[in-house]
């Protein structure tokens, strides 16, 4: 059985080399093609996922995803306790999927665009984490202390006082009330001065980057990116066909020296996370911020400053943002409420130079249009009534307590087997794995068992990659942290 299926897979064009395509998509395509061509007949039992994964040198989660796709499309069926079997195929047509290297398609519908192909090509470079639990997903605040009743009360007030005109289309860039309250909040907590007309309401940091990519990037434009950095930003810039230039991280943050040694023509953007470099946790020094700002001015480049978790990394000894230090129009500032409140709120903002406001508005009106005005109005009231200020203090205090507990108990369970890089700020930690263990495989394995982590290696663009797990610690209470860490220790006892 094993030899037959393997030979069919490879004769149908399947290979598991990491060439930018989705491996689980290629695997499902190859099996589907074999079924349609009746090389695998009705009733044929496919190998168990664990065995096929071992035979093909793949992760089990990759094979499971491929089987799930085939089940959804009725190529195969799953029988509890018995396994996976080929279904009836006489009416099947081969379905082309994004990320496939298979050319066969019987569909007469138009193919997807080259742009869509690009996004399909790099989607698996992102860290997404699935939906199986929240411990220990990076970037989540203490979700269990969010003031649900306060938010519910503000929402009820909105609907109680709503007018018919409120139900019509609203300002594309966001409600004026929210934009003005964000300006006040930034002035108090981040020492940032700006005009509310520069503020654009978005759904989060990645949405901001997508808008800026559409606004500023053409094919082969150079984007300087920290190495390592936010994996989802890497995927997005690659999908937009930008040329990524990695900048190394040293003790002061993004190294201007490493940029100067790169082959640069005319870099258009510099993407940086200075308050709490993601994922290393290095806080960029004031001198380095000034140095990068001066270098960007000389090169006529724009700096994108992603201040994704400011309060968790700048609460006690804040350093002026690059945006605040800028005397010209060299910096675009990104912020989000998703990491302060909860990600399902889908609410963030970006601050842009005035001359970019109208082009963004034109793009916005022809795409997403705007973020829900209900959410915007409730968030505006949440800031105005000082609820955000009160909640921030609780969130920072609770996250610090959970960090200390996580670090202490992790070291008690794992000892020297897994080295914990204990960052002093932010919402995540890095667990360094032994060299003989693959962090992608470990992350997938833990994910199958409802423990979320992101592979550290996926944050690197080039050069020697780190090997570890990026883990959050604050989304769940201390008893749940204890329970999940104990489960993690049991699961990993066989592989480290």
C-alpha cells in the first residue's frame, strides 16, 4: 500500500521541497488527481496520517490538512476508528487550488490574478496559530479581565440614542470623535502630538501595512526590514513583490551599519518595531532612533514605526517615539487596540503625513470602506469616560504578574532542557530549543494538542535562523498557565 501511494504521488507531480508553495495543498492535489484518473479506486484505504507523514518526511499536521481538504471536497471520506477511504469519483472534476504547482484544471472559469497567486504563495509564511485554544498564543493581553459590562453598557447606550442618520454611510477614514480621542490618548500616554485629520482608523497593524503597501510599493521597491521581525509583515511585503533588505538587530535595535553595508539603490520604506523589537524584545535606544531618522531623511525613505504594544514595554521608562522625534514627514506611526483590549475588537489606527490622507481615502472608499461605526463610537466613549486608562493599569499589572509566574514555573518544569529567553517587556517570551529539534515540527505538534506557539525560525529573513518557540503568557489565568505548562512538559518529554 505504501509503495503504491508514494509512487502515484510523485508521478502526479508531488514534491515536498519548500519552494514557496503550500505543501499540504500540493499533497491534496496529487491525491485528488490520482483518484480522478482512477489510479486510486473507490474504497481504497489511505495510509494513516502518522504513517504517511513518516513515509513522506512531512509533519503529521500537513497530512491531516491535506486529508481534510479531500474530505471537504468529497474525494475521500473518514470513518471513525477505521481511517480514510476513497469515495465515488465518476462525477469529479479536478479543482485547482492556490499554491499548487499542478497545471491540470478542467474548469473553464477565469484563473485567479497574478496578485492573488502571490498572496497564495506566501500565506503559509504567516504565523496564524489556528483556533485551538489561546494559551500560549503570543500577543494576547489578559482576556479574562476585559470589562465586558462597561463595554456592553456603552454599546447599549449607542443603540438607545442612535438616530436614523447614524445608520447611513460614515466618514471613510473613521469617526471624528474617535480620531480626536485617539489624539488625546496618544498625547497623554505616548507623548505624541498630531492632528486628528492625520489619523486613519483600521482593523489592526497588518491592515495598516496592507494599506501602506498598496499606497507606496511598486514591484521591486526596496523595503528595509528588521531581521528577525513580524512574520506576517514579511509575507505581506513578499506578496506585494517588494525587495526585502534585512537589517540586523544589535543591543540598541535596528543596526544602521548593517543597512549601509547592503546593496541599496533607493530604499522606499523602513519597517521597525522600536519600542519592543518583535520578537527579540530589544528596545531601540534614543541615539539609534535619531540615527535612523537622519539616515532615512538622507535617503528620502519613509519609516513605518509599528508601536504594537507600547504600554507593555514603555510603562515605566518611556522613550520618545521616532514619530515624536521627527521634525518633518519621514515617519508613519502604527498603533492597535487589539493587544490592549482583545483581538476580536479589530480596531487600530495609523498616523500619516497630511499629503497621504486623500490617496488613502480614495483607496479605502474602493475597498473596505470603513470599520464598523458602532465599534468606533463605543471605543471613543471608552476612551472619553476614562475606562481605557483604568483598564490599562489593570492589564499591565496583571500581565507582569502572569509573566513572573510563567517564567518561574516553566524553569521548574523544563530546567536546562529548554532555555527560556525571558524578555523584560511585551506580551511574549522565547523558549530556545535544542539544535536537534525542529521548531516548526514542535509548534505543529503542540498545536495539535491545543497549545499555541509560533516557530522562532519563521521570523528570520536570511542568515542563521533562531530555533525556538515564541509564546505568550498573559491571555489566561495562573491556574490555566500551570495546567498548560504541565501538559506541554509531558508532550515534549519524548522529543527533547
